[in-house]
């Protein structure tokens, strides 16, 4: 009786929490993944305890578990880490990762379009009081015709600022195209020519804040910018301007943002908060002029499934000793500077 041939398929360590493989792969694509690869399910906590032989054979990781120098050394065959959380995490010795030629990539771009679209919705609702007019109508205090438009404004031709011009910032610029805004962008990590190519005027932060009717904040949290949008920043905005927080709450001084809205100086919308889920008694719930969304802007099934498509495409390239080209690759100069909190729910 002949022995079974050894399984030579590449080995994947799967630890995508809070995601799961069925969340990010459609059934047929998950079947394809399982047919092409050996998959070892693990977690951030249990991965270091896997047998040496398993770690040595692992070619890919789906997820971004914490890796110390010792565990990384045992992952001698590792070629790529697929972050499907969306935020690159400062949880491994990146110098060693890059020295060994290991790719760290993220599928976070899948969220750019859905988040940009809901950001557009926030802006339109605040400019035209869509949410407030609906609440008034249901309460029997609706104002008809022009009486209901005392504070209404158009987005078309407005002065618009974007803070941060990565995948999300560029998606916001695209969805705004039909409104022909006068667009100013602040992003200290990008050259001015890249901003001009997108039809934007490169500006300093002060100019974006002072000259915009609508400000979209799409900046990632880094080691340099936590809380950089503070009370002075909000005070510098135009009376009645809109501030739309679409990226991460840690880039703002959240109590200062709340105070600026409570005072009536600006209006705001946020899909993200310093603590999630938000406590039931959190005072932001009671501030008129602050539109709230429970971190749901990007959480669409179509976005999650696109993650799986991106992973499969780049796995095919890596299997042929080609670099990943679909997922976004981490840059050695900036990756360790990101400071986003890991997401805890999808």
C-alpha cells in the first residue's frame, strides 16, 4: 500500500479577527482558496504556540497578528502578510520584515468608496437639514416650502476642504466631482503635484479650515497627529461650516469638537468615536447639529467580499514570484507611524 503523497500546497495561517474567511470570501472564492492552499486557523494569541514545523512552512498570513522577533524568526518561509482589518498596525519589527523581503499589504482601499458616499450623504443632510426635517415632520412640526429652508445651502460650487488625501480622501474628491467644488487639500505626506493632478489646490491646514464651507476629515492616525484638530482648529472654521469625521476619532480632540458644535459655531457628522460602542449616556447623543453614525460607513458586504478578491489576486501573483499589485503595500518610511486602534467588530 503506497503512502499518500505529501501535500505541497502553500500554507496560509488564517487569523483575520474580527473578520472571518466566510465574511471576506464569497462561497465559491472560499472554496477556491481552500483548494489552492493549506489553511491553518489560528488567532493572534495562539499563533506563537503553533509547532515550529507549521510556522516554518507558513508562506502567507491572512490577518495582522502581533509578531515579535522570536516568532518572526520561526516564520522562515513567510512571504506576505495580508492585513484585512484596514488599518496597518504597529505590532511587528518592520525593519526586520522589510529586510527579509516580506510584503505587508492591506485591503483597506475597499472601504474608500462606501465611506466617501456616506460622507457625501452626511454633507447633503447637514446642508439641507434632511435628517432634521424628517424628524420634525414625524413630530408634526414640519415647515413647508421656503419656511423649511431658512438655513439651507447648496453643495454645488461650495468651498470644500479635505484633510488627508489617501484612498479615502481621493474617493471623497471623486464623489464630489459633479458638485464642482472649489477644493483645497491638506496632506503633509504628499507632494503638491499629486494634489493638483486630482483637481485640488494644495494648502496648509489653517487655510483649509479657515476657507472651507465643508471639511472632510479623512486622515489616518499617526504618531504625529493624534488630537491635532483641537479647539483652536474648530474655532478657526467659518461660522456654520461643516466638519465631517470619516477616518478615526483619535485625530480630533473629541470634547473640543463637541463643544464647537454645541456652541452653534459649526455643524458636524461622525462615523467614528473615541470609544466604540458609544456609552448610552455619552453627551454627544444630545447635541443638536451633530449627525451620528455607528461606524457603519464602510461595513457593506460588497466591500468585505472585495477583500477576498484582492487577496486571491495577489496570492496568484506571489505564487509566481511576482510582487503583490492589488492590495496596498506598506511603505517602510511610514508604516510604523500609524496609530489606529484595531477594530473590534465588523
